[in-house]
C-alpha cells in the first residue's frame, strides 16, 4: 500500500503560503506525514508517482483536479476536513458574506472523496449537517508529543507575580482577542503574551491601539518551543475551533490550560480534570485567578494535560490512519 499525502502549495517557497496565512494546515500535514512514516506506511508527496490512495489535506482547485484524475486510475480518495465554513467566523470583515459560499464549496469538495477525515466529533457533526454523503472518520490532527514535552521538570512554584500567561494563535477576533485583553487588564501585575500572525491587510480587523502595558502581541514566533518552555499558564479563549492543535502542544509541555467552552473540546478536554473551561469573560477571570493562586491545581492540571496529549501522539494517529486506508482498499 502506497499513499500520496498532498497539500497544495506546500512546496511553494518552503511553505510560505501557509506560514504567511498563519494557519495550522502545514503543521497538520507534517504531523500526518510523520505519523504515517512512523507506522511503516509508504508515503509520497508527489502526485506524479504511482500510489493506491490519494489523501488530500485541503481541497483547493488543483487538489480536486488531481482527485478526479486519480479516481480515473482506480485510486481511492481521502480528504482531511481541516477547514469548514464555520472557521470564517470573525476572521475577515466580509466573513458573513463568505460563510455560505464556503459551506457550498466544502460540501461539493468533500463529497468527491471516498472517506473524509474530521479532527473531532464536532467537525464530523458539522459536515453531516452540510450535508455530506460520504463516510466520515474522526482522527485527531495529533501532536509530536516528544518534541513539545518538557525535558526538565516544569517549575510550577513561581510566585504569583512571576507567572506568564500566554496564547498561541492568529491575532484575529475569532481567537478571542478581546477576552485576552480583558484578562491582561484585570491582572496588571502579570505579563501576558500573544504569539501568532498579526494581519495588516484592510480585510482584517486591526488590533486595538490602546493595549495594557503588561500585554505584548509578539507576532509570528519562529521558536515556539521557547514560548511553551517559558510560559506558565496557557489561555486559549477562541470562539470557534475544529480541534485546536496548539492546545495539544501546550498540553504536551505540561502546561495548565484554560479554554472557552466549545463543542470541539468535548470528549477530550474535561473541566477540573485536565484543564479549566470558562463560559464567559467573567468566568475566565475567576478561573485564571484560581490557577494563579493554587500551585497544586496548576501542577495537577498540567500533569493530566500531558497524559491526555500523549494519547494524541503521532504514533497513535498514524496507526488509525493506516487502518482506515487498509479498510478502504
């Protein structure tokens, strides 16, 4: 069995298209590529080679043409649903106009596959509502667990004033910028960092001009591992996610995590067990206060998050993908 794992534009200027867009598409593609190789699956990225299965990561136009050509040769088609129309929420100024168009496009594109891979049950249910006629399997985007795991024991015993609160994600409204700024205002004695692409195009809403002095938007950070090592509390107030790969990265690093109550997290994030979950800005502030005050809670949640992340390790993800491929042939 040979698989072509294909991500359109991934080779263009060493992935510049995806890095500039600030999305997780390139990361999820690399995760699947490594996951398959860890499980002994023969995999190529070259559409011109012979293969039994074509796995498309994002259904752009060239990818759909490649799928049509491959099907004529008897090749089975798998597509990853890393993108949905709901992702457009709070991204561009014209998001509300684009969402119904995106939903129709994704319905058309994903229905060209034999099997669609969704990262969570939430995404699967979204796609079923489009509706999608094809079989949908749930496979996490995974995390390179050992890459993000702390090599030295994390210091949970810093003083309250030393604690660094941070987030990783595009600086767009959907990611909860307003909520994060509000937290920085409520906790002026702590440093807050937001690490992720800052967009300057007129299509995107700009960051507020007057930010709290203890909050820094760092933009794209090349060495994200350093951020996970130096941060103390990971706060992710996003309003819409299909999974949230950065949560798995933070969990692998043993960080205590605070997230918004989203359906995408159900079944793998549990309030008070491996994270804290907030339903409102007021609850975010209250639960962040808990984490700052209670070193034992930070340590317990960090350890549980790390254990959860290990179950999403690429070795396990590749095994699931291999089984899906084998059952398809």
